[in-house]
């Protein structure tokens, strides 16, 4: 899907940079926040329960930092 927006060679550079300094607790939560309403059920079906629980913990950390930076109204509007 991403290659519709970013050229494949550029995306390879992004992935390489992310691997060097990636923080799974940030990257996974941020990626999941970008899912559409149609994509979310597929994630729930495909991810095993332990992975979903781990993601929930990571997402709560991410959203806590998001609130600290942007304030509670930005988070509530995005996740409404």
C-alpha cells in the first residue's frame, strides 16, 4: 500500500533508517493509529491475543506521550 504514495527505492531507505533507530512501542502504535476502519477488523483477526495485548500496552504509552505533546483534545479528536 505504501508504494502508492512513496517510491519503492525511497521506502527502502525509510525502512533501513527505521531499523537503525526504531522504537517498536512508538512505531507499532503509530502505524495502528493510521489504519482505516475497514482495516482494523483484519488486524484483530490476524494478530494472536498475546500480540494484541502487547500492542495495547505499547499504544497506551504512545498515547500518553501524544497527550503530553499535543494535549488531550488532539488525542481525543483523532481516536473518536
